[in-house]
C-alpha cells in the first residue's frame, strides 16, 4: 500500500505508437489513455528543457496549467512575450529552493506597487492536486476585482507567446537516481540513469480570451488565416487597439462595462475623407472634439471644413454640407 511502480517502455520518435511528441501536450486527453510528451533523456545538470507556445495574436490570459505524467518538476518557470517572441519577461516561478535556483525570495507579498512582479513559490510541492501545477494570472493581485480599470493588470495578463522552462527534476527523482544537488552520481550505469532522467507532461493548458480591449466579443480568421478581433465601436486593428480611419474626433479608449468608449467620426461636413486627432484642441473643447479635417474639398476650409476658403462665399440657400455651399466671387 502506498507504493508506486514504474513501468519501462521503449520511446521511438519514428513510431506512431511509441513516440511522445509535443503535439501530445495539446490533444484531448482520455483518462483511460493519457498521451504524454517526453523530453529527451539527459544527465546533464542543470537539465533545462523549454516548451514554447505561440498564440498568434495578443491574448489576455487567466491561467496556465501543466499536468505531469509522472512526478512534478521541482523547479520550473513561466515566461511570456508580448512581441511574438522577440523579448521575454518572467511570469511565475516554482521551486522548493527559490533563492538558490532563481535568485528570488519565496512568497513575496503583492501590493499595488508591484502588481506586475513575477513570484516564486513552493506551493506546487504542497498541492493536494497530484501532478498538476496551475498558475492563475490574477490571483493575489489587489486590482484584480477592478481589472477593467487597471492598465497595469491588463498589461500583466497580455501575451502573444508562453514559454515553460523546466530547470530541475523533483527531489524525489534526484534521490531515486542517485543524484545530489551537486550532481553527485552514486551509480555506475550511466545509460540506465540517462533513461530515467526526463520530464513528462500530459497536458499544457492555457486559458484566456482574445485581447480586443473590450471592443469585440469574438475573434475571426482574416484573409491570411490569422485570428483578429471582430471589432465594433468604430475601432480597428488586430486587437481593436485604434480608431478606424476618419473616426478620430476623440482619443481611443478601452471599453468598460460603464462606457463603450466608441470612436467618433470627425465632423467635416461631408467635405473631407481624412482627418487627424489634436489633443490640445480636444482639451480646449472640454474633451468633446479633437478632430481636424485634412484636405477640405468643395472650396471649404477650417478644422471642420465649415467655412469657405478665400475667394469664395457661402450660398446661404444651401446647407454647409452641400457640395456647392461655397461659390466663387463675382468679378
């Protein structure tokens, strides 16, 4: 009772039934037939193994979960990228020796002054859920309950790519195979040792939603096969991160439950097809209008194409929006 028995099998990357590729990390698991990814066996120390998941666009992540097929990794780290893998920043660390492995103090308190700090914890070693590590991105962050008003946390959960780095096997595994923290090997059969020194994961799950800044309820495939937000509120961009052309009368803003912050069309009286936003004018107007029309047509001028340009006069029988609202002077 209470004992576990290891069963050895042959791994063969060329065999469909004996291979353990990375695709097993994201397939649908069956409890009666769990598929597992296995890292290449190695006795080198540190035995760092990296898994990278590219999401294809910006997402707002709620959790990352790793289900191991055998023992938990003693030390592992989550990293994220917001620029499609060009740069990486720490997201979360797990280790029974945080200071030694990651040069981080364990269980640091999170306050509003450090809500974007990656923590290191040993809670994975104490979890009641066997063989699983789950990271909730907003857990313990003070502004989590006012997320839509917290740009800091909105940035914190945003990612285009996730990287999982396994840095050290569990203490149990190290002891089982005759290893110490200084990689002292107490057995002579190195081949047998190497065969057992690997990481094995059955599932890598990432929860989240397309980052659409509140301006879309879904993502759709574009013509190139990439996911983009189905933007509303006159917004545009893969993440609805800007206003549509000509809808620049006020600054772009993220939508909230209280305010859609829809982008407003410039008022050019139908005499221009382009405009730009001017923050100074917007502030002078009491935060009502900051659009400046570009290339007014039909002999009009002004930031709103609202008067006639020099040499022309208003035909008061026609609306200012009429294309012949401005007439040439008589000689």
